[in-house]
């Protein structure tokens, strides 16, 4: 398992350019005697690769069909990764990410499947989906054909936190694109003829609620661009923002608040504002009594892991799989300081994630939904 992890993280796999690692994973799935396919998501999103799907028919007919998923892409910089193992800790050499996000999930799934077959362990049907372009928009799961999903319940191995941690709640997100219009003029000759779009935007920014709104709702102003020179009164500013909540009602309310503040504040100051709102993904909430959560807790306990059930403020492919009707929880794999060059994972957590996936297979094979 360690060797497989070290192998996969050294393959560059930028978002929308996962072809090389996908082909290797497809061969690994074929070697495990799984039905292997690739969908057409790549052509939908301008990538060179689609989602990779594998299916292993069950040996326990009455058991639910289980989904495991992880994503293949990494954030930058992910070229020429040199993994280093020192006293049980795996890092990069320091000038790239490591890629434990999410190769730790990929190898845990592969290892569990390998052990099932090597030891002839009874199991229900298992579907695996390795997604593309998860980073920056969940584009692999967003664009998969829901008709391809066979599973009754699932687990996305894609979170920090030690193996045994189960994410049962995650927010939905709205993207909010704001354009503020003023009037251009020469800043030295006739500034009174202009209307500064940056100032207009600033007035709205001071009035909008952002950051932590409540225990399940957040909002953020992510970027602002405008202006061209100090001697020109800027006539346009573009702002990118977001709102998130695990409550659909609160998400709608926060989004409407942001739209209203910008439109009304800018209009009152003599300018014009356009606000475009687009849904990124829906929230999901799985009760602690839901089978997908109870089975994860049970599996953790059987191998001596401490089950921790918690909510998160981030989105993942699980948001889409839940919206497609497959109850899907997210599992911690031990990856830490992801999306930075300080990313690391404990060797022990790598193995525990594989053992945990195996324990879940065993628990699901003995259950009935």
C-alpha cells in the first residue's frame, strides 16, 4: 500500500489533466477483475479524462451495493513530487504538495478491494468511482450521469481528520458574481464627472455580513478587481463571493442579503449593480441513525478506531452523490495541511484507512437496508 501511494503521488495529475493516473488506476481495477469504464465527463468540462468507474459483483446477494469514491486530481504545484518518508511521516520534498489529497483515499480503496479478493472475503456488490476535477468545483461528480450509479449507500474517502472520523453534514454553496458600474472620467482634469466604482463597491462591502454568520452558515468575499490607472476614475469593479449553509433556508437568506445590500447600496450612491447567483451544490445532512453513518461507526469500532461523527463547512463529491440519491458520508484519511507544500500524512493513517475501508465492506456485507 505504501509503495502504491508513493507511485501515484509522483504522477502529475492536475485538474482536467488526469489521463495518466486514470489509465494506471483503470489497469489496477482490471487486474482486480472489476468491470471498468470511463464516462464522458472529460469532454463536458474541457478535460483529457472522464470519471473512472469500477464494479465488482457481490458474493452476498442480499447485501446492499456499496460505493467508494475518491478524486484523482490535485491542486498545484503537483509536478515532480518527491515523497519523503521520515519516522512514519510522509511529506513532499517541500517545493510541491504531497498529493495525499486525495491519493490517500484512492489507495485505501484499492487496498481494501485487493484484500477482499486475496482472502476471498464475502462481500456485497461494490462500485468505485474515481472522479476528475474535484478541486475547484466538484466538476467530476457534478457532471456524472446519475444513471451510472448502482449503489445503495456510499463513502467518499476525502477529508482531513484521522481514520474513524465520519462527516455526516456538509453545506450547500451559492456562487455570487457581482459587477458594480460607475462612470469613467479623468481623475486629474474632471474627477467630478466620474463615479468611482471602487468607492461604490467599498460602501456595499462595509454593509454586507460575511465570515461566520452562525454555526452552519458562512459567507466570503473572495476577490475584487477593478480600475486601470491612478489617473482614471474606475467605471467597473468585479467581485466574486460565496455563501454556504447546511440549511437551505439560511443559504437562501444569506444569498439574498448579499444581493440586496450590493444592489441597493450602489443604487443609492448613484451607480448600477448586477448580481449573478449560481448554485454550486446542495447541502446534505445524514442523521446519526442513518445506516450509512451507523455502519461506519460500527466498522470503526471493530478495528479499534475511535468513531467521530461531525459536520464540516466544506463541500466534496459526496454533496453530489447525496443529491443523486446515494446517501454518502465522507471519511477522514489522516491527510493534513492539504493544499500547501507542508502537506503530510502519517504512514499509520494510510494503513488505517485501508483497514477501515475493508471493515466497512465487511459491515455492509452483513447488513440489510
